[in-house]
């Protein structure tokens, strides 16, 4: 039957008083029937438009949010909640606003946008307090607490759940389950795993009472995590398996991936890296299809760590790149949503004010994106410096990268001469500076007149690093410092300064903080990237190029030099009877000998030559521009240098070492770089057959 006819009575009541929505709420949120839900929502929307009922329209969007949420269309869900939020705000419906906030908290948490989730959660909580709506407050507190856990702010999460216990109100059974599981996760991470297990048992008991099994996967996953903390690896394994099997049985894809990720961490702990890789490969495959970005990001990061530890640098690098990519994508989404929020909110305001806000946010987001995709610290800083004046007026801009282990900060300044300068500051010498205050306290500094206000932060007048180089007191009046923070840890700071008094306000601080956020991520990425890239390029023991890298370069040289009809030679070098050194003195001293030989070889070659570690005690030298006679000279120089050095491996253990070398100059019938190498190798073989310690050429 036609909806309007069927529910004519209820619709009439709704027209008389918009708060008579309860009847339709039940239909629109009916768990088990998507058709009825969709029809109800569509009809409510139409009806509200026809009759100009704003409250009804807002509720309809809110229900549409849940509908999309339950269908896993999270982007759409967020959009609907935002619409409802906007309309509720227009008609000043506080209850509605609280619901919209809750919806947004949920959906953003679900897709890993924790900062956004947190923002909406806190807004909802303050509305609940304002309206004294305890029931909604409980729901919002739980969701916000869970969100804190996702952000890994466990102590903050714990505060929230403890405050719930203090509140004078009865939690529903399902809320009790959520609280117990959240507390368990907190205890696993920052407290007592035993206590976590008892929270988990509570949750299990309530599920039993209610005869539901909605949270079984989560429960056993947490159990496994608690057992891992207790080093009870067999029990952990059983728990993960249970969680995993249950997810398969019920086709819970998200839960399945969650348990696999935790399970893989256990595999790594007990030395089954391959097994971990197998699970994670499956997780990444499923998660890329389903856009489960948080899990995807975590899995890439674990894979990167595994391969790094296995010294498989090219794979490590590939996964690190995937990780950075997905991180970028999530950050992008956050920026877009912030924009969307502004879109909704500012439509009522003056157009030009809106426009400037829009431009600024867009600029920030573009600059941020550029910063993040940069993997070199210096160019990150150049980039920010180039762009910052579009956002904040500065006479002076600086970044410090903080090295926690060494407790020192490296400052990069850009002053009026526009030159990038570097200064390293050790903290013991600078405990009395704005910079170290900012790093140590993780707090911002906003000063309108530095002469008068420095005492709020430091005892003595600021030293030169804090102001423009050596210009001394009172040169810069207005100063902002903000820390760059990642996972609760300070990785550096950012500062802007101006000769004008009171040049900055909270908006500037906010802008700088966003830039600092972007930069913190970029700098962390750059650090890891640099490390892995280095591993992939240079051999750890000798600091020569890796085999992969020397061949790659060799192929480039081959192409270039053959195309230009230029000469080049390659020399294969191998240590003589090196096995004896190992057998006599052991591998550790063997390694030492190897690196000392490499050091000797390095001293004999020009910086236009390339040398790589080709095998265990074998090196490949490429000399661009050299014909065979010159290359033989070089080889002979190397041979005699190695022979004439005494190698002091340890107190009193002095050995001598010789090497054999095979030289070959590229000839027209060498069809590839590897063929050139092959001939050099053949010459090396002849050298070995000629009593060793000799150079043989073609
Ligand atoms: P030859 O004169 O025929 O080259 O004799 P050799 O003993 O050097 O034999 P070969 O080059 O075939 O074997 C290389 C040996 O070098 C094998 C291994 O004991 C040792 N080796 C290879 N890589 C390393 C390493 O990274 N560290 C140490 N300490 N020894 C290595
Ligand atoms: Mg050898």
C-alpha cells in the first residue's frame, strides 16, 4: 500500500508536532529490514520538504546516516550525519545535535579518522552536559573512550571509562560489554594483562546471559593479546585461532583481518616470520579491496619491519612506500572532511570571509600534501619556508628536528637573508631556551612581546638560537613555538617570529600546528626512508655498494658508454684463501679483516670509479673512461696496497692478506654489462690458477 495512505494518521501527527517522530524512528532504524528502512527514510524526506518540516528532515538524514553505516557506505554515512547536524543547528535542536555528533564519532572512528571522531565526540559530550542528558552522555563517553583507544591515548581512554563508573547511572548490558572490552584493551596496552583477562571474562559472561555472540571475535582476539603480554604463547595461539575460526564461520571480514594482524605479531615474536608474512599478505589483499585502511596501514608497517629485519631492503622499501601512500590518503581524507564541515557551517556567513577561509584551508592542505610526499628533510624545510608566508607573516622561520637518543636538536633557520642555516644544539646547554621548553613540555609558546613575556617560559633572556641569529635581545617581538608530535612523542618543533609586537593570534597558532602535524609525519617518514634506502644501496660491512646497486649502475654505464663509443673497464677482485682467516680466527675477526681490506681498496680508487661487494669476499670495480692498460695499473696499485698492509685484527692478532684480480676492458662483442663482468671473472679465475696475488687481464 502507498506509504502516505498507510501511515496517514502518524504523518498528520508529525505535521502537528515534529517531535512525534518516535513511530518513524522505529521503522527507519529497523535492524533487519533494509527495504522498509529505505522507504521510510525516502518518504520522510519527501514529506518534510513538502511541508517544510526541518526537524523531520534532519532526523531523516540522521537515519539515512545509519542506513549507510549499516551498509558499510561510510563516506555517505558521514555526509548524511553532517547534513543532519547542519539542519539541527539551524533549528537549534540540541537533542538532534547530540545524536548527529554520536553518529559522526562512530563513523569517523570506523574509518580510522580518529581526530575527527574525537572532535565530534567532545562536541557531543559538551552538549550532553549542557542539556543534562545522561543517557546520551553515556553513549558518547563510551564511543569517545573507544576512539581514544584507537588513537592509542590509553590513559585518556581509561580516564573516560573510570569516569563512567563514577556516574550515577545504569549501563545497558551491551554498554557493559563495550566498557569491559575497552578496559581490557587499555590494561593490555598500559596496565595489567591479568586484569585485562578478568574484564574479558566479564564481557563473556554478559554475552552468555544475553545469548548473543556479537563480540566473540573481538573477545578472543583480546584474550590472545593479553596472553601474548603474559608470554603464554600457546594460549595466545589458541585464542587467536578461536577468534579467526569464528570470523570465518560467520563471514566477519573485518574481524577476521583484525585477528590475523594480531596473530601475525605473535608469529613474529616466536620467530615464525614467514607465517606472519603469509597472514599479512592475505590481510593486505582483503583490506585493499574493502578499503579497511587502518588495518592496511598497520599491516604494511609490520611487513616493512619484517623485511627490514631480514635485510631484504628492496621489499622493506616497497612496503614502506605503500605505508606512506596509505597514510597520505588518510590524511587527505581528513582534510577534505574538514573542508566539508566548513562548507556546511559557513554557508550562512559572509561570502568573502568564507572564501578566505576556504583558500587558506585548501592552501594548507596542498602544502601539507607536498610536505608529506617529500622524503628528504632539507627539501621539506625548504618547501615549508617557501610556502609559509602565504599563510602567516614571518620575518623569521625555523624548524628543529629533535634526536631523542642523543637529546639534541638540530635547528634549521631561514632568516632575512633567506639562507638555510643549520645549528646543532645539545640540550644540556639549552635547558633555558624556548626550544627546549617547547620540546620538553610538549606545549606551545605564543608571545606578543618577547622582552616582557619570556619569563613565563624560561628564567634567563632567550639565547641566540631562539631569536634571529645573534641579533640579540628584543629583535623579534612576536614568537610562536609549537612542538611536532607523533604518537605522543616530540620529533621536533616549528617556530615563526616577527619584528612586530602582537603579530600572532590563535588562528596563526592553529595554522602552524597543522603544518607541524604534516611535517612531523613527513620527517618521520624521511628518517625511515633514508635508513632503508641506505640499507638497500650500501653494504653494511664494507660500505661499498650492494651487488644489486653495482649491477644497476654497471648497466647504466654500459648503455651510456657504448652509445658514446667511450671506454670503460671492470675489475673483479677476490681475497685469497679467505676461508683460512675465518677458520683460524673466527667469523668476527674475519669480518674485521674483510672491512679493513675494503678500506684499503677504497683508498686506491678515484671518486669517479664505482665499487660494489659482489659476493662474500669478492668485489666488483667499474672504472669509466679507463682502457685496459690504465685499469691494470689501478688493479696493480690495489693489489700491492692490500699486500703491503698488516691487518691488526685484535690485540696481537696481525695477519697479511693478498688478493687476485681479473681486469677486462669492454669490447664490441660484449653484448651486455653482465658479459663484460663474465670476462673479468674468467680472468680472475686464471689469476687464482696462477698462484694467486696477481692481476690478469684479457
Ligand atoms: P680463494 O683464494 O680460492 O678465493 O679461497 P677462499 O678461501 O677465499 O675461497 P672463496 O673465495 O671461494 O670463499 C670465500 C670465503 O669467504 C667463504 C667464507 O668463509 C668467507 N666469507 C664470505 N663472506 C664472508 C663474510 O661476510 N664474513 C666473513 N668473515 N667471511 C666471509
Ligand atoms: Mg676468496
